[in-house]
C-alpha cells in the first residue's frame, strides 16, 4: 500500500488498525448536511466501503474500511456531493456547533452561521499542532467549548429595569444558579453567581428584565484527551465580525509558534497567558 502521495496524504484519510484499509473523514461544519448529501455519502460508502458509516464526536461522518486504491475516486465523488474530505491531523479540524438560535430556545447566538464563516476562512489550515474549535449558543455548553483549543459561547448579561418589579418570584424559580433573590419585595441579582444564560430575561411575565450585554465569550487553551484541560476566558465581544477577528488572531499566534510543537493548552501557562492575551486583544474593541 502506498500512503505517501496525493489524496493519501490528506488529513481526512486515516489508516486503520488493519493497515490494508483506511477511513475517510468528511468535512461537515456544525455537523450540517442535506438529506440529499447524506444519501450521496451512503451511496459512496456502499460502493467503496463496508456499507456502514460512523458519526464521530466532532460532528463529522466517516466512511470506514475503504481500499487506498479507491481514494482518488472517493475524493472526486465526495467533492461532487458537496461533502469533501475533512481533516484530523495538525490542522484546523471540523468546526463543531450546537443548533443555536436556529432551533434551541436557550440559544443566545447564531452558532451555525458562525461555524460556517469560520470554516470557510480557516478549515484545514495546516498548523504546528491540532486546533479544535467548538461553538455553543449558551452556557449549557452542549459542545463543550471549554474543552477545545478555541471555544465560543453565547451569553447575555441580564439587568432588571428599575421600579417595576412586582416581586412575583418567577425569575427566582427559573434561575438554576440561585443567582436571584427577592429582597424588600423586588428581585436582586448576584453577578457572582450569574452565568449569563439569559433564561430569567424570558421568564419574567412582566418583561422587565433586559439583555444588557449579549456577547460571544471566547475561551482558549482547552483540550480533551488523556490530559484534559479547561480553557481560559479570553474576551467577550459583541459581533460576529469581532469574534472571527479574535479567532484569526489566535490561529495566527499559534501558527507563528510552530517551533514550540506544543498544544495551545500547554503554552497557556500562567507566565505566558497575560502576554498572549495582550497580543491577541490588540486592536479588538473592549467589552462594555
Ligand atoms: S448549548 Fe445552549 S443553545 Fe446550544 S443546544 Fe445546548 S442548550 Fe441549546
Ligand atoms: S442569566 Fe441565568 S444565571 Fe443569570 S440570573 Fe438569569 S437565569 Fe440566573
Ligand atoms: S419575574 Fe419579573 S416581576 Fe417577577 S420577581 Fe422577577 S423581575 Fe420581578
């Protein structure tokens, strides 16, 4: 088997345990695919694989058990299907996202749109180390953004309008963080306990809790695997353009440090984080 030329060297081609076969991973930002494309993948898997596909933890689909000789034809057919070969090496790998405002009632941001834009800009970029990006529409963090090299989370900081609270306590019941109490007949919010999910805003029957600051929280330096690490909060920005600009800066920062050969999480030790933060946040407008 010759694994050193052309399509065999693509990041989305993985040699299997039985090295006569390989698995083809597909590029699927946010795990979104039309039913026609799904049918197309099924046909390709049936023709060139063992008749099964595998849905991965990073929201892609893999076609297992294909012969390396079939790879050029699989690549061509997948591209024609609009679902090209993906990545899994030291690259920007499949961007994952929860349903966001498209479908989830808890969502604070449009995760699908953001995943598509980041994918279009950065997917497959060769990097000195693997870079994973995950987007969640709210602090429920269904895609675990804090366990990726770059995580993005949609949040809303609530504020109660003055002088109109009836003290009904509905918001207290809805807040899972016990961040709201009724004192002297009105609701009082504890910002230290609040995770900025925004649920209380929608719970108030009198519509008197406002969204003061809807934003994208960017986390850096997380990872899963054998030495898991929780990412650190880098910045909160208010627009899709700003968050994309921050992501690009982080990717460029990592790219320029190719010599290090270390995962971003390893570079984010206490000594370097403040320097890193200063450099990345240059020219990015500050949050409110
Ligand atoms: S992270 Fe929040 S917005 Fe996204 S699916 Fe989970 S609950 Fe919904
Ligand atoms: S935003 Fe969420 S955590 Fe904060 S007070 Fe409202 S319901 Fe509680
Ligand atoms: S739900 Fe609205 S009116 Fe009721 S206590 Fe909370 S803020 Fe006040």
